[in-house]
């Protein structure tokens, strides 16, 4: 997931729920939440992880940028702002490993983004 600084918990939680529904994934199937390392103290991200009862993995921009070739929705605007071409999709892919696939490309709310990747072994 990604979100703007200060995004409401309600907005980010609703987006997470919508993502799960669109992907046909149960909350219990989620192993962890992943995002960019600038969100280590972002209340909405922390709250969603707590609601899902999962840990959060934080990635630096260099790690997220390595996922660019696999992104469905790379963004030059995001790259100009933070140094990588996407957060939600890139973090999901990085967390799920090198053989991972996006099962839900990025979806957005007013202040957040979410994507879901599947671990492939």
C-alpha cells in the first residue's frame, strides 16, 4: 500500500477492503503489508496492518525501483516525487519475491493506493 502523509485511517482501510474484495482474497490470506520506508510511522498504514493482524515490511526507493519492469502502472510523477515509479505495486512485488505476480494491479482512493501480489515458488 501507499498513501499520502496524514491520509485518514478510514480511507486507507476502506481501500484495503476494496482491494481484497476485487482480488477475491480473504484477509486471512494476506501474509504481510508492504510499503515504502517513509511510512514507518504513518498512522493509517499501521492501523490497516493491525486490522489485518499482519506485519509490515518497509522498502527503500532503490528496492522499489528494481520492480519497475513488472509494474502495470508505472508513474513518472511518483518517480519525480519520491524516486521510484510506484509504491503499492512495487512493494507488493518486492515482498512476494522474484517469482511473484500481481493479482490486483494498483487501485486508488482519494489518498491511497493498494495492490496485491501472489507468492510463486
